[in-house]
């Protein structure tokens, strides 16, 4: 990735690198707002569009990941408010513009706890949940091929894996 302000001209290899590195996180952020798959896709696409529009003004290309995630959060918040029937304009400042630092620390701590518990699960649970988190747009057929599982077992396996993960997290919380 460029380290100077030549970010305004993003070549194909750089785009592919950015998508590979950040697209999964952006999807996870958008879906965390409870958006449908279509609205989450709009939020992620909106963030990529904002990058194209703002590429020449990015001051710190090394922080592009944080910029993309924050922009996705803003897009998702706007779409979420629209879905609730609130009047939204492109000039709206999202509720997440000034996040509560305490909530951010607690959320980050909880996220680390969940990922540690996920690592305790065996296969296919660990890979299945990771795929859902990092690629929420993936279809059952894609997941079945990737994990070498029958397509009809993906939903029930996911439900069992999530129940196990939930139990592990709750067990940790009661300690």
C-alpha cells in the first residue's frame, strides 16, 4: 500500500489487497447493526465508494483499515436509522461519530473473550463460525464446499456450534 499521498490513484493490486484485508471486517461491522444482507452490502459498498471519493484526501494511508471500518459503521448506522423510519440525509452525523470509550473497551474485551472461546471449539465449529463472521454473505453451497460438509448439515451444525460457543462464553462470565 502506498505510504505517501499517492493514494489518489489506487491500482488493481492495491484494491485487491485492501479488499482481501478489510472486506470481512467491514461486513462484520455492518451486520453487527442488525442489517439485512442487502443493507449490509449497501453499507460496505458505500464505504468503498467513500474511499474512491476521498482517496486523494486520505492523510494517513497506514490507517486505511480503521478508516474503512469507521466509514462502514457510519454507513450502517445511517441505513439502520432509515430502516427504523427515521429521516436520514447524507449530512447526518451518525450516532457512532463519538463512541463511548468505556463501551469500546468493554466491547473489545468481550470480542477477545468470544474469539478465545471460539478457539476452544473443535472442527468444523471453529471454521464454520469464522466463515460466518468474516464472510456473512457466503452461501450455504460455498460453505459446504469449503468445509467439505453436506449442504443440508450447514444450518443445524451452525446452530449446534453457536449453542456450544454461547455456553462457553456464559461459563466464562459466571467465573
